[in-house]
């Protein structure tokens, strides 16, 4: 396309005639038109759509782009893909398909294993929250304040009595640790 616009510049001149010199504005117009066409060609699908005729069975605008030189490639159906025996693939394409399938399956297996282990860890932590108990670091002090709570409150064990005993135990310097 670019050669069409500048064709007359490289033609051999006729005998006896001077070569016509283009003005700078004419040269600028030719260059601009050439670059515009080049930019259109870079956007190939749109360039083909604008240049190629619309097929008879399609209305304009129904097709994405039409290139008469390129034939449509056929894809494998899902049924055919499932029918391929990956233990004995026939040909390069089936071997490549099986390699991709194995890779996808291994990635899916890894993802499912990771999800399963995360689920197990979370479940184990939730169970441990209920199984683990707080154990006093100084059992003798705790038993003393527990007996004091039994004397002071009519109902023991109760939330009030245990809260009072724990408060007294912490005030006396006792603390708690996780135990099984």
C-alpha cells in the first residue's frame, strides 16, 4: 500500500522530460496518507473488515471480520476430547492434549489437597478451643480461693462465685495457662 502513494517518485523519467519535484506540502500529504494506511494495517482485523467483501450469507455488522484468505480452524468437540485415550495417545496433537490434561489435573489435585489441609487445620483449631481448658499456674492458691467462694456464696458452682474466686486469685498474683 505504501508503495502505491510514492510509486511516481521511483519511476524512470521519460526521455527529455525533467523529473517533477513535489512541494513540501504535497510530500507531507503523501507521507500522512501512507502512515494512516500503515496504522490501519497494524489493526489487521478492522483493516480486513474494511477491505474484504462481506459474505453473501451475512449482513454487514453481523460478522466480526471477514478474511477470505484465512479458513476457519476446526476445534475438537468435548466428546472427542473425552474419547482420547491418554494411556495410548495417537499423534502429536493427542500427546499435547494429554500433557495439558495431566498438568491441569495435577494442579487441581494440588489445589484440592491444599483446601482439604486448610479445612482440617481450621477444624482442629475450633475443636481445640473447646477441648483446651484454662489451668491455674498455682493450684494451691486457686483451691484456697475456691473454698472461700464456697463459704461466701450459697450456690456453688455459679457464675458469680467463680468470677469472685478468679478475681481474688488474680489479685493475689495467680495466672492461667492453656492445658489439655
